[in-house]
């Protein structure tokens, strides 16, 4: 290597070239930020914690009769089915004890159960966990959170039909008195989800 090589290398990094390189690096970072962190909070989709718009059912859909008549077991050991809630507005929450966003949502559901109970609204939490293996875990969890609404164990048919192709939890469905799913929220966002769930419920209450 010649003695002039270091000088050539130092002369290459002129202030102009350094400035251009820094500008290019900032541009690349800006593009990456746009791709991975969209400007709208509703567009951010971390696993299990997506904003409600990511899975909103834009068109009401009926629950098939087979699904409405499909029985599930409650935490208390009783058999229930969605058809038992006919005539009520139902806030149906699909959740699990291990799900972080579900834990965030549950205190809000507890308050909604208190606020809307006298208005013909029923909150129903169906966990995706195993009723044989996880009953004690779910029971302890329910006591810890002081859940004041009915808890049950979902089944394969309910999961498949109610989730409607959306596999993440929590999922919160607002079902009208006629048994039609009016809104379907996938994921939970502490800022956006609660007012939208409440708005959907209050719209159905006002329609009576």
C-alpha cells in the first residue's frame, strides 16, 4: 500500500460527501419508519393488540342457527348457548387468561356490565382455554379480576364461526336483540376500543 493511500481516503470524505451520506441515511430511516410505524394509531397492528378497525365487521351478519344452538360450558358448570341470550344486547368477548390485551380489556368490560345491566345488556366472556385442563386457572383469574359477568368456555364451532377468519384475541362482538352481529372488534386498544364498543352498544339501546 502506498504512502498516498491514507491521504486519498481522507480527501474522499469531504464535508459535502459527509452531508450527502447523512441525508441519505435519514431518508432510509424515514422510509423504514413509515413502513413499520404507520402514522395512524389504528393502523398499527402488533400481535394480539391491534386497533379495533383492523377487524371491524363493516356489514352486520347473522349468527347461523347451528352456532346459536351450540352449547358451551360456563365456569359454574352449566350448559348455555347463544340462543339463551335472545332479546338482549350481548357484548361477547373471546379471550384467554394468558392474553395481555385481554387483561387490559376486562376491567372495562366489568364497568360496562355494571353500567348496562339494567338496560337489557349482557356481557359474556368466552375463553378459548380448555374447560377440563384450565378451569381452576380461569376460576382463579376471574376471582382476581372480580369479574361480574358470565364466563364460559368457547368451543371449536363457536371459535370458527364467531371469529370469522380472525385468529387473534381478544375479539369483541356486539350482538343485537335479534341475534345479528352488528359490530366485530378484533384486538384491544386502550384509547380507541372502549368508546367504539360503548357507541355500538348505546346505538342498539337507543334503537329500542
